[in-house]
C-alpha cells in the first residue's frame, strides 16, 4: 500500500493557499489545487480529498506530490507539455503578412481591409 507524502505548511504558505482557495478572480484550477493542498495539510487521505474537491484520486496525488517537491510554485503553473512546435502556422502567417506589408495590390495604392471580411451572419448563412 502506498503512503501519501505528508504536507506541512508554513504560515506564509497557508495564507497564500487560503487566499487562492477563496479568491473570486483566481483561476478555478488554482482554487482546486490550493484546496487539495490545504486538505492534505489537515491530514485527510487522498480519497477523502478527492470526494470533497470533486475530483479523482490521481489528480489529488499529482498536486499533492508537486507541492511537496516544489512548494507553491509547483501548483501555481502547469508542467511543461511535450509536442512539436507550431511550424505550419508560423509559415502560413509569414505567407500572409509578407505580401500585405511589402507589396502593393494591383490597381490600388495600399491594402485595405474594410469590406474584405464576411460578417458572422454571412458566414452562418
């Protein structure tokens, strides 16, 4: 049987976590993470915390461990994600921006954008 890591908080950490857990402008994911850590510091088990926070045990374990390893910084931001960098999007942006900033349209003195885009109503029709 695995044993969850013990969470002990300093006064400053507890104040920050309580502020995040009650914050009206705090992102919901940070509110949940702060509540998980506060409940863990109060001695609750992961399954009990999951039931109170309305999430699964794996999520509780993840944020509890990240807090134990990195403190407040560990739950404040997402871990970096893998994957390729967006190359096609950047290439497409260059092909659009280059002609509009470096060339002059045929039979005109400059590029204009008014009237060239469809309205939302026209697109939905």
